[in-house]
């Protein structure tokens, strides 16, 4: 009777692989995220783990590649390094892997310039000398995941740029 179950088991295993490949064809997934989605679709954890090992062995699923893609994508959308680190951790990536992905994203980004651009867009028409506006701007940048040191340098830069732009007395 055990031999009669073998074709069903093989078909189920290829079904898990097919579903995983379909998910990966849309976008990169972390191993944890892919595992969760497959189990939610009713596949057995042992089958899912075997499929993940096979996908990783064939280079179809790679947490490092996922981390790089996510870090670059979020950084390009104005997210700071702290928010990137938190999001990578939510996807079950090791701290070292997340740090490497953020480091590679940093080589493409100047975090201070990026935060400054966001701040300028956010300030449109507002008075940046107003302490309430400065607080709102600082809160905005902190929520975006920029560290306090970058937020402070952006606020200083905005203040100094304004002083340079203001016309002097006639």
C-alpha cells in the first residue's frame, strides 16, 4: 500500500514546487515568507521545507538577493536605514544579511541628501523656521527610518540654506 501512495506524494511535491516557482516569478520572497505562504495554501511543512531546499539549491530562492532587492526598492522610495533594518528583520532575515543589504543600498544612496530632498518636498510653502514645522519635519523623517543624526543635519542644512537665500537689508 505504501507504493500506491508514492505517485500522490510525487505529484504533491511537484505541486509545492510549482506553486513556489509561481510565487517567485512575480517577485523575490524571503524563505520565511515563501514558507508561510505555501503552508497557508495547505501544503505540509515537511513538503514545503523540502521544496525550499531544492529552490535554494537551484538558485531560485536566495535570501541575500531578496534582501538586496528590498533594501534598494525601499531606499529609492525614501525609506531610511533604520526602517530598512526593521523591515528586513520582519521578513526573517539574519541581522548580518540585513546589514550587508543595507550597506550595499548605502553605496547607492547618500542618506543625508535623500532625507534633505524629502524634507524640502515636505516643507512646500511651510515656514521651516517655525518650531512646530521643524518638529513635524523631524517626526516625518524619523518615521521614515532616518536616524536622529541625519535628521539633525537636515534641519541644520535647511536652516543654513534659508539664511543664504534670504535677501539682506538694502
